[in-house]
């Protein structure tokens, strides 16, 4: 009579004991590991690439150290922002331009203002009185000649 029992004494073992990497068994596998270990990056290179932490703290404390450093940076930034001068003070000290124009056209605006001042100065210089008129009005003496300096 054939047994319908799922567990039979002639069945193969339930645990697969075949090697994971059949190509690299024994010494070949060991040499492969040594080869990889010889070519692994240095610790300093990993620190420079931010893969390893550049700290001497114990691994259990490293996350707390990072959290404290981040909090310190946040506190310093808040202090710096509190001490920051307001826009009016910066404009008063000629650090910021007194303009609400877009940054891309501020240079053109400055050049236009400079040209307008130059034109105004030229206009006023052309309409100033002659030295003879200033002598007649008593502003200059006859011995003074503003053109000779």
C-alpha cells in the first residue's frame, strides 16, 4: 500500500545545505575577501565623503553629538538674525540702495540717476551769472577773477 503520509522517511532533508556561491568555495572565497579588503577606501576618505562621521565620540553617542551640533548652529543663526540691522539702517549707511527696483535693473537705475545729476549740473552751470555781473552786484571784487583761480 502506498503511503499518503506527507512525511516519508525516504524524502530529502528539509534544509538546503548547498553553498550560496558555488564558484568561490574554500580558498577562492577567502582570497576574494582579502582582495576586496585591500582595495577598500581609507577611513579618512570615507570621512571626507561624509560616509563616516569625523568624530571621536562613541558610536552610541554620535547621534546625540550631531543633534547638539545642529542645535548649536541653529542657536547661532537665530542670534545672528536678531542682531541683523533692519533695511532702513542699511539704506541709511549706503549698504543697500534706496530702491524698490528689481536687482537686475538696479545698475541701470543708478546709471540713469547719475546721468540725470550730470545733466542738472550742466544746466545750472550754463545759467550761472558771469563774473562781471557778480562784480556789479558786489559779490566779487574787481581784483578777483574766478576763471584764473
